[in-house]
C-alpha cells in the first residue's frame, strides 16, 4: 500500500480555526478485533445463509463495504424481500455482538487516547459517533472506560440517520452550540464517514487506514487528507 498523504490540491487546514472533532468509533478510535464480522455471520446463519455459498459471500461483502452504515439499514438492504427477517437478523446481530463484547471487550486503536488528549489541548471539543444502537455504543464506551472522554456521543437514533448522511455531525454542532460547520473536522475509516463530513460541509474530512476502506476509496469519497491512524490526526490541526 502506498504511504498515506494529503489529497493533491487540497489544503490540510481549514480556513477557519477548528473547534470540533467528530470521531468515528469502530475502526477509527476503537479496535473491535473482528466482533462485528462474527456477529454478522451468526445473524445470517440463523436465517439459513450457510457459509461458503454465493449468497453468503455476497452478503458478507456488502456488510464490509457498507461498514459504518447503521446496522439495521444493512439488514434491510440484504433482506429486502422480507422486513420481518431483516428485523430478526438485526436483533440477532445486536444480541450476539453485545454478548461477544461482554466476553472479550474491545480496546482503543493505538494512539487514540493520546490523539483525543492532543485535540483537546488544541482547544477542540470531541464527539464520538457510531452506527450501532445506543445501548451497544454505551457498552463499548463502558468497556473502554470512555464514558467521560468526549463532550458528546451520538448514534443514528440520536440524530435521525447515520452515515453517509450528515445528521450526526449537524446534531453535534447544534448540541454543542457551535456556529459554523466549517469549524468541524470529521474523522473516519469508511467512505460513509467521509461522505457524511462532505455533506455536512465540514471544514476538514480525514480518512484513517486502521479500518475497512483503503486510501483510494477514502480519497474517492472526498477526504481532505488520509493518514495511517488516528494518532496522526492532531498534526493536521496543530501543524
């Protein structure tokens, strides 16, 4: 893989001082160790989708490509013919994930704690976002001891829609009484995270390579910069 660099022709710094960092959780600040993939496989197996088949492989591929999208929307997309099945599979995914999380826990992406501290030192507020349901997000935060790390944590139900829509970013802006979306930096590991930042009008959209989408995809989605990890993000703010 080529080293991550700034997007040609794009400035790394917003023209206005950055005041808010909206940070994705899974794959960006949180290393889940494959819990999502395991929970997804369990959920579709319950619905009779056996491993190794073409339909199974297509579903797994879609799940990985759509990473960051609210999970219930992913199940609605793969079981379009049967909303009841989609709802049941999503419920199985959530309960399985919660069980795995309770058993194994998760850990911060290397350098995430230090990066958040550096962004705070730079005068920025911090918001953590996810595509999970609220109870799962809270379980992850509790597992990490992060309940007080951010100024705000948001999931799709808090804002209306998840990524790639801009709702969570705009909700964060309003909730923290900030005046200008151009003072927002959106950071994530998926194209959905980047598109959400672009659609919100964020001053800086940053892709990281610790998750599921590679540099080319993140740039194609409109990332202002792509860096190896969250630990490289504060340098974009402080220079």
